[in-house]
C-alpha cells in the first residue's frame, strides 16, 4: 500500500520547483526595476508606470525564465550533491 506522502511527492516537487523559479523571476524583475531608479536610469525622470512598461518586455521575460530554470537546476544539483 502506497502511503499518502509518497503519492503527493511528485506534486510537492513540482510545486517547490514552481515556487523557486517564481522567486528567481521575482528577483530578476526587482533588480531591473531598481536599475531604472539608479542614477543613470530614466525612472527618476519618468513615472513608475513607464518603468514597469520598460522592464516587462518579451525579451526580458524569456531571459528571466531561462535564467530561473538554469538557477533552479544548479541549486537542485548542489542540494543533491551536498545532502
């Protein structure tokens, strides 16, 4: 008989992966937004709506997802290696 914990394991692994990838994407976009308000960024002279529109582009989204997946895979590798 399969226990309830073993039955939910694939779901919990997938949920953890989504949470970790989402957090990496959040950090990526927050870093971009902070860059808009740096001394050289245009965010100081324009509105927050402009800054959000400037960072939420298709190219940035693709970079964020690819970087997040690579980051997740590296952390999983290290977690398994040193666990």
